[in-house]
C-alpha cells in the first residue's frame, strides 16, 4: 500500500504542476517566496534526505542525524538557492527520479524492514519511529501539504 500511495501521489503532483503554465509554476505565492516549482524542488531535496536515511539505517543501523547546527530554514534556503535557476524540466526530472528511487527502495523493503524503529533524523525531534512512519510523515504528508497548496493556487488561477 505504501508503494502505491507514493506512486499515486507522484502522478497527482506532476499532473497538477504540468497543468500550470511556466509563468504560473514560477509565480511566487507565499510570503517566504515559494512558487509551485520551488515546492517541487523542495520536495526533491527532502525526499533525497529520506532516501539517505533509509540507506544509512541499513548500512549503519540508524539514520545519520542532521548536522546539529542546521535548521530546517537553513537547509530549505540552501536547497532553494541551488535550484533557483533551474528550468521546470530539470526540477520535474529531479523530483520524478528521486520519488521513483524512493518507490523502488521502499518496494524492496520487507514489512519487517518498514517496522524497524529508528530515531527521527530531524533537528529537534527526539521521537523513535518506524521507517514506515518516517516515510508516511516526511514524504507523503509533506508532499500532500504542498500539493494541496498548489492545487488551491491552480483553482484560484482558473477563477
């Protein structure tokens, strides 16, 4: 079910974003300076972090923690700056490739692997959670939040 959820959300997110014009995708919509295209790049960055955490869990026995001096805002700013000049095609390809790599990795995990408990890798989060919970929260719920925002913007644009 987790693999299906990841694949369905990939299709939904790309369909919504592909329906926007280049100008609509690039239009800043938040006070923080986020556009639909920036959100997709942001998701790519964090999904790569999740992939790294899964790899580290099975290589090292636990995910590597984020640098202690890093904040989510710092990491987001660095990732956004890296992708700022990228075309939609490049951002889209990175997201699609990252999500597909995550889908393949999750598909290769057993149910027992998905129930492996790890410390949350995120800054200021001391919970011990399963890999499945980490993927559901950090990938599916995170992407759903941004997908909903982009879909709202799309509806506003249509009106």
